[in-house]
């Protein structure tokens, strides 16, 4: 059975198609953080990250962190 946090992070990742620059920049350079209920956090790289949904490029999700996981390294 999949937890609610996992479902929420999947839904947020799907929404990236329309809103690439919706989520704030994270602690790693060039990485945006999608935080969801349950403490889950997905890191995403938008290349190029123009700050505008209309002109932003491709998205890569290098890592998803669970609640309480150390996020100092990708």
C-alpha cells in the first residue's frame, strides 16, 4: 500500500509539466524543492531554469527524500 506522502509527491511531480518554476529554490544550487505532506521532499533540476514556466526547459528529479532524511548531499 502506498502512503499519502508518496501519492502527494507523485501528484506534485506530475504538475511540473505545467508549472516548472512553481516550487522554490532549495539549498543546492540550481535545484528546486517540492515539499509535500508527510515530510517528503523531491529535488528537481530545471534546465534551463529561466524562472518562467513558459520558457523553462527540461526537468530532472535526481532525488526524493523521506521525512527526516539528511538532505545535505544529492
